[in-house]
C-alpha cells in the first residue's frame, strides 16, 4: 500500500523540521557555561578577581575550558598574562596556572583573533578533556601584568564545553 504524502503535508513538514533541528543540535558542542564580565571603561585592575560558576552533572563527561578576551586597540601590549584557578564547591584548588594570551603579533603589531574596527576577541583553550567529579565548580581569573591596572581589556569570559 502506498502512502500519499500529498495529503499529509503537515506531518511531512513536522518530520522534516524535527530532523533538521536534531541534526543541528547534535552538531553543536554541549556548553555548560558561556559567560563574560565587562570592565568599566575597559580597565582591568589586578585586584579585580573575575569568577565564573558552573556545574558538572555527569562525572563521566570530560570538559574543555576556554578563556575569551575582548580587547580594543588601546591595549598597550602584544600579550596578556592571566592567572586562572579552578576550585570545587569546598573551595579546594583543583588546578591553577598562568596563561599567556597573545593579542597582537609581536612583530607587526596586527591584532589577533576575530573582530573589526578597534575591538577584537581572542579565544584560547586552557584545558582539554579534563575529567571532574559531579558537583559545582568556580573558575577565577585575574591578570598578572606589570602594571596594577591595564587599559584596553573590554571583557573577559569563559566557555566550558562537555
């Protein structure tokens, strides 16, 4: 017996719609958080700790952590040193590290990352395939530049993917 799809247009459209939706949802990474903190007048003070909270719901998942830096051409250096600390819900330090983020080419001075005009965004992977127990965690960022306050950093963010 043949089914006449001509009389079942709404059903066919629904199946097509959900098939496409499933395809796109299955192809995107599973983001746990994607958050940014903006600095007043694009000025980041050394004592200004930036904290991001997230939850791991499945202990078998590995996560990847990215630092996203949004900066303008007023940033006077080609690199940015950022200290990051990962803590669990009991405030126990799981991991801490100092990362150098290159924002401009050291020879040409051309900005790195994505952007246009005078604002650019640089994304770097800081942890890949990190396995954590189920629970709540915090990522704390602060800059470690020579000057106590640096100009030109619009915002700093964190993306955590499963």
